[in-house]
C-alpha cells in the first residue's frame, strides 16, 4: 500500500515536470513568434517620359510644353530621359531646372555625354528631396549610358536610357541588379530601354524585376506608336540574390530589419495619349508592394 507521504511526493514531482514542460513549450512558442516576418505595404505612383530634349514631333524645343505634359500626369516621382543641360540647341538652358521649377519638384540630373557646349543625359523629378544619389556608368557602343538612383525614405527610384545595342543591354543588366542590391529598400527603375517586351533582354530582366507598366500598349513613335520600349519595373529578385550573411548585413545596414521579399499586390498602369510633345509617349503606374522583413 502506498503511503500518503509517498503519494504526495509523487504528485509534486509530476506537477513540477508538467510546469517545466509547459515553460519549454511556451518558450518555444514565443521563439517562433519572434521569428515571424514583419510585413507592410507601400503604395507608389511613378511616371516616365523620354522627352527628346523637350523637342516635339514638330521639332520645336518647348520646355514648358513638356512641363505641361508632366503636370497632367500628376505623380510625385518621374524619370525623364534625353534631357539637355545648357546646350546650343536648347538655348543654353538647364532643362531639368526649368522642369523642376515649373512643377514644384526637385530635379536630379545625370549627364551621359558632353554636347554643344553643355551636356545630355537622364534625370529624375521628385516631390521629396533625395536622401542620397548614386550614379552608375552603363555600356553603350554608340554613346555612354548612365543610371541615376535617388534614395528616399521608403524606396529607391532610378532612371536610365539603355543602349541601342543588344549586347550592351545584356551587359547592363548585372549592373542594374547590383545597383538594386546596394539598398535594403524597394528599388524601382524606369525609362526608355530600347527593347520590345518579347526580346531576350526583357525576358532575362523579368527574372529579377517585375514590370508594372503596360507592355501591351505601344509607346514609340508618339504620333503612330508601333513599339513598346518604355518601362517601369520593381526589383523583386531578393530571394537568393539579396541574402547576405548576418555579419555582412549588419556591417552595411546596421540594426535594420532585412528586406526579404517583395511582391506586387496591384498595379494600375497607362500609356498617355500624347502624340506631339516628344517622339515617345509618357507612361505611368500606380501600384502597391507587399514587403516582408525579418525581425
């Protein structure tokens, strides 16, 4: 017969074991909860326009006409290509500064080649002042090309005008990806890429980027468009590409949570029916991104 003392002692052992097991279970649950990714959404409105140095199909340079087209787009971030700065053909004016003043936006310029006493290149217009600006040289057999990246609080916006040469476009892609990997933020790129949606370059680019602009509507030439060569895209190749080890990440980004995954939740895009102000039609897209961070 078991004594009452032994029974009580046994019950205490069982109770202690249960509490210990429960604590382990609770601790494990809390640990799993701590590792659950943090998610948030980011909504953006982006435009892009190859302005042809503000020279329309009538070959008249009218910067204010270009500003009028951009104003109607009514988006806070616009990539522009083929912009002149103080060239003879444009009356020795800095076109980016004029557009910025007309639209109440911050102009960022990146020259590609010297031209007629001034420069020719690409740029960005933004309602916000960039936190940082980086420029990258891109290959171009017929002329030097450039990529300009403006970092803002929530994302990075880049503008480029890619080369006419297929091999150079292919050689540009690793540079675009490397630029995107320099940030722990969503990376949006826009511009005239001089290639069709069915091209090998665009197919390869789509392995790392999600295109959010229309690819079923042509953008060039402006009066009778028969090609789609202007794009807006988001870098979504983070998984497996932007996955540095913890030490490298902390050294580069400090104590920030790591952006692990981006998906495009929704997109509303259009090609604007502007047939005269440039030889390209402007494009724009409004879209929402789902962002996933680690703890």
